[in-house]
């Protein structure tokens, strides 16, 4: 039992030291992929008003809406783009792009998407 507790403490400490997810994406490089793969649903302005998006229910995420800002973390945005909505408890209409893009491209698109996110309000 003592060994199990020690092992768990080491694992938890290691995870804390790892520092969590780092996006490491380049928004400037992600713009071209966003315009190729994402604009039709999410729109040029990232507001969810792309030409195909108007026909979808639920509507594509509006990245500019402050109500979505807390949810749009680096890791969440990357996972949604990589694995799709259904794999993350969201709309199955958001497809996985992992077959169409390399990992660095997925990260770049996520970084570009996050540029639409409104800044947090100061208290």
C-alpha cells in the first residue's frame, strides 16, 4: 500500500511539473489553412457566419463571442480541430481535421482561431 501511495505521489508530481499543454502554434501560418478548411462554416471573421454555417444546426462556434471565451483554451481548441466535435462532447458536425493536416498545421490553425477570442475583461 505504501508503495502504491508513493507511486501515485510521484506520478501526480510529474504531471504538475510537466506544466500541461503547450500549443506552440504559429497563427500567421495557420491563417491559410483556416481560410481553406474553416471559413465556409466559421466565417472570415470567426463569428460562425460562414456561407455553409448558416445551414447548420447547431450553428458553428462564434470565436468572437465573449460567452465562448472561457471554453476556448489552447488545449480545447487544438483538440476540437484535431479530433472533431463528437470526440469532445460537442457537435458531430465539427469534423476532425487530423487526416487533412499535420500536427503542426493543426496547432497553427488553433493559434489562428484563438486570435478571434476576445480579451478577458479587467476587473
